């Protein structure tokens, strides 16, 4: 899984952190242009693709990219 | 399918012939001839006959009638219907008109063509008045221009309603029919012409694609082209100040452009909009300038005055807003004294004085007794005014 | 591969980031809504979304649809107008609790009563948020808000119950803490034919959260909302104390596809005659004018008691004069308490030329069918004007002008109904004075009077004509 956080849109509300069952997300120490401290996918390797963060985010800032077997020509069988 | 820009009235809607009809009914027939296909109203005396007849007539031609739960529901339903393509009308009386101010303000700002029939009557009861003449213009907050037509007879209730719809469509502006309890509840001879003699104006729809369409862009002093609703034009119709694209972010320049245009489209076109009827004016030394049901006693008074050697003429303002400035100035250039006749403590007389700007004396003949002036009261008032 | 949330395609992307506060439930509901659109593959550009005023009201402004916005509390009134004119346009309303239930309360119950085919998503953040956190009709009892600094003393609406009582056919309540249920609920609403209300209780970290719940942390507030709500199914097993102060969530009502009254897609065309009230507007051709024994203009007052058919008489006279006689006429009448059981009068001016003032001081003819009316209007009759009175109802003072006593009521009673006295009078007036001819009178009775009374009225008119003929030939 690839967990993308659009830092331009994130408002640091931490709801994604609250709902994630695997503690993938955390607050970064970066502040965006609007002055919000933004979230970051700290442990994307633990992501199980439930997309709760993506569905919960009030700002459309998160996209969980789920790779499927066969997506990449290099995919291992 | 959008209607053509100009078309003749639909024969299925027009009851051609000579009638003896109630004023309120004549207004309805005017709306039917004009192509009205949506009406929403709330019960109020003396406008009830309008709603009642609309509820019978509209379904006969596939139009929609709503008795709104209150006046706000009515004006806002009209706004929604108009923005979705309908020729919409509501009807109320003075007390109910109060409730419609914000709704009117919304229509002015998003340029929704809605016709509002307001049967003016005194507070609390059904007597005659012109006391609301300024509210018709200034009732809603914000910057806008009102178009208000003032019929003086049952025939004009029919004719001016068609005029009102045409004005609303041309300028994408609400138009108010200032009816009055006097003429609304009077029965008079009404001539409804052949449908081929009735010409209707319809709003222009854009030919642009959604990508190029700017909902509130228009030539200076003109109405913008409309787009059909929910067909991909994703337009925001917001009461908030907006720019040509409909965006409601705050920008003082966009704010100024918007309000200059929506007022300019009426102000700058006033000579095309305004109509006056000049009666016995060819050789007149003096003129009564008036509107609505007061035109009738004014004319009879002019006849009586002429019998006494006073050459009085009558100028009927068919619309009071926008102020027919050119026509009033012309009168001031012709006569030596103007009498402004109205049923209130003196409101529109101020507008006439403003336009005349001291060129000739303007005497107000005003009263607020719940009754129209009698011709003899007018004669008396003129004589007193002349003496002074 | 894109790294953007793909649901942004439903939004006006150039307006992002949106203006909602950090952690605001409105943003979440917007997300749930786009999720529902995606699942249903609905085209947002073919919808109308509506927002009033407030935080929630701003939600549709971010959607790439046609939007009405900016007036507080009137979303459903707008929607009603659109639905009636273009019933096939899907309409979604985003309304806050204040907009929908406080100022908009009246429109809510009527739209529900009409089962208007719209989807209303009410984001209930338990206060008026945009204006700074004032108490709303949904604020829980005891809450501290900007206008209840000592704690709210008014109970809150249960908006789901309110909508159901008013007739809504699809009502659900969920919370922002339940994204899956919210998305499913919105989907059901978008597919439902009829009025759908989806209430979503939502956190307001900036106002209600801080004032009432002492926390501005969205996660904490979300937990509070979740903990203070319980699924409907569990309600039976819970004690009253357990339910106290909490909101039930679930599907309250989902009556499938009951056709809304206001959004019928097949519109019936009604024909003249379908309604017993249908106004008649059939018009006789304008014929040659009736030869009149009287000069024009004629200024008449018809007066009597409420119930004697004075108004009808004046209307028939005027109608005949105009539509059959080719004349001009103006009719005005008294209204109000004066016209019920008390005096009743109508004034009629008939002339060959258009009539200037519709009000005449001095009358040429007074018809008096009741004593009080006679006394009230006799002074306005010219001294040499014509008085016509009902001999059973009026005892006139002696006068110099032409005076005619007509036993109209007596004649009508003989014919079977005292209410036809007005027609006897009209017959008399027509024959004696020729304002309209007796033939024109009969013609107008046939075209204007309800068929139940037509025969009686024609007979009464003929009786009046006969009385007038007797008068000619020697009179009383």
C-alpha cells in the first residue's frame, strides 16, 4: 500500500490517526502554507488497506493506493 | 427546449374576447397569455382571487400551482422554478409583501426573472393605499434596481402583466405589479386580443459549452445568458457577492462590477423600459402626474377643471420604478405647475421633485384615509395649490 | 499513478483546501457524500445541490454541480419550485441544524408532508456554528453555548421524529463516527423516491466542542458523539437511564418509493369543467347595443342585505352590458362585515365611453331591497334620480323623483324561492329602463348562472319583465 497525504490540504485534525487500526499515520513536524501541522504516513508498510483514513479525512487529503497482484509487470507470482 | 427569444402567445392559453372581469382575474389572464407556467402563493386578502384562478387555469395547460406554506415558501419556490426555466409568478398583498423582501433580494442578485403581484392595501384591513410605493423599490437590502408597473384599470391589469413578464425575461430582474385593492376587486370591461397580436419576450440561453460559459458575464448594462439547470454548467446561484464565474470569494473589484452591472442593466435602459400615458396634454398649462388607481379621478378632475377654464392634463406613469425621468422632465419643460397625486403622506412626490429639480413648482396632493381621491378633492387641491 | 484522492473529481478542485475548520464534521460528510456518488456512479453535474447559510450550507459550494446558496432557511422552498417545474432533476440539500430546523422549520415539515422527492442531509453539530456557537433547537439540555452561558434550559428537537411525524418516508440518523453507515444511508437516500432526511450528528471542534464539551480535539469529540449515541436495535434492551441524553441512530423509517405529491412526473392536464369551481370564461360575442330608455352614463347603486344576491345582480348586469351590449362598465362592491348579514351594496357605472373615475358621488338609480340599505344610500341618489325598491322590505320617504315599488320578494316566494327576488328586480330594470334588454338578461342568466338555479332565475326575470310591462300600461 502507498498512503499519500496531500500536505497542502491536510489541516492536522488527527482524525486519520484516531481511526487507523494499525497506527500507520502520525503527526509530522512539518507545517504547511496554511499554518497546519500535517500528518504523515509513518509506517506505510503496516497499512492493511482498510481506507478508514481516506474515508474519514474531512479534507480529501488522503489517498490509499492499493496495489494488486498483476499491477506491475514486475509483480512476483 | 428553451423558448425562442420572441414568440406569439399560445392560443390554448388566451381567452380572446370581450369580458366583464374582476381585476384579480384579469391579472391571471395576463399571466396565462404571457406564458406563466409556475405560480406559488399564500392566502391573503385581497389577492386570494389570483391564487384561486391560477389554481384552476394553470393545470389546464400543464403548468404548476403551489400553495406555499407561507410567503417565503412562495417567493423562494418561484426563485427556484425561475432558475430551472419556468416563467414564475407569486401574488400577495402589502402585509405578505413584507415577508418576501429577502427572497426578492435573492432574485435581484442571482438575476432570476420572477413576477410579483402585490395588491397594495392598508395595514390590517382592506382599504386603499399607496403607502408602500417606496418599499416596492427599497424593500430588500443591498444594491439593485426595481421595475414596478402600476396598472390603473382592469384592462391594464391584463396588459401590464404581460408587459411585466416580458420585462422580467428581458432584464432577468424581478418585476413587481403594483396592483391595488381598488382595481383588484373591481369589475370592468376587458378586451383580450387574438393570440397573434400578443408578443412575448423570453430569456436568452447561452450557446456556450460549460467550459466557456460564465454565468454572470454580460455586456455592460445587460442581463447574462442563462444556462439550463443540472445540465453540466455547474453554476452557483448565491446571494453572496460573486464574480462573473459565480465564485463567491470576496473581491472588492468583482463586488463593484457585479453591482454596477445589475443596477446598470435597468438604470441605463430606463428610457426603453419606461412608459407614460399623456392625456389631454397637448395644450396643457398644468399637469397631474400620478400612477395606479389615482389616474382615474385625476382624469375626471382634469375634465372638471377644463370646464372652469384651467387647462389641466394628466400624465400617467405606467411604471414608477425605474423613475421615468425623461418623461417627467419633459412635462416640467412644458407646463407651469405639476401636481403629484398619491394615497399616502407624500412619498413619490419626492421623486418627482428630485427629477424636476425646481424647474417648476411641484405640489403634492396626498392623503392617507384608506380611500382614493374623489375628482372633487383633486379639483379642490389643484385650486388651493394654484392659489399658493 | 495519481496520488490525489480520486473523489476530488466531484469537487471544484480550484477551491481546495476548503474553508471548514480542522476536524470539522462537514468535511467528513462531504467525503461520505462523494463516496456515495462514486458507488452509485451518479453524475454530480446533473444534480442540483442546495445550501442555505452556515457552515453546512457551504458544503455544496464545493461540489461541481449547479448550486443554490446564500439564503438562510429556504432550501426546501427553492427545491419545491424546482421539483415542480423539473421533477427529474435530482436535488440534494445540505442543511445545518439551525438552518433546517430553526428558521427553516416550517419548510421542513411541509416538504416532509408533501413527501418532496429530495435528499436532505442535515449535518447536526448541535449549535449555530458559523455565527459563533449559539444555541440551536438541537442543542442538548444543559449545554453551555454562546447564548446559554448558564446552560441550555430548552429541550431539543428530535429532528428524526419531527420529520417522521410530518410525513417523511425515509429518515435515518447516524454520526460522523460511522463512515460506512453514513455512506450507505446517503446512498439509500439518493435512490429513494420521496422525502429523505439523513441526520448526521457531527463534531464542531471550534464552537460547540469547546464551549459545551470543553474540548477542541476532533478525535475526542468524535468519541463523545459515538459514546452518546446508540443503535436503534439496542434501544429495547437499554434502560431509560442508559438512554438519557443520548441519541438513537439507525434507520427510523424507509418506506419504499411512495410517489411524492409534489413531484409527479406525469402531469395531468385538467380541463375546464373538471373542477366544480372552474371559472367560466366563455364569452358571448359583442352584439349591437341595447336601445336604452335612459341616457348614458348610468350610475347605479344596487343595495340590500347580505344573501339577497345583490352582488350577483350587479355582475350579471355589468356582464350583459359589456359582453352583449358592447358598452363599458365598472362595478365595485362593499366587502367585509358590511356584506354579511348586514348591508350589502354594489356600484355600477355603465357608459358608451370608457369610464374615468369608477366612483360616483351622485347616483342616477338606486335599487334598494332592504330597509337599512335604503336609508344608507338614499342620500347619494340624485333628487330626480330613479328609486326602485322592494315593497315588502322598504318603506321609502315621499320624494319627487321617479319611484317604483316592486313586489320582488313576494313574486319570488310565489315562484318557489325568495332568493330569486334579485332576478325579479333585474327583469323589471331591463324591461322598464332598457339598460340591458330582457333578451340579453336571459342570455346572461343562461351563460353565467349555475344550472341548478337557472330555470328559477329565468322565470323570476320573466316575472319582473311582466311587472314592468304592467307598469307601462298603467302601473300601480
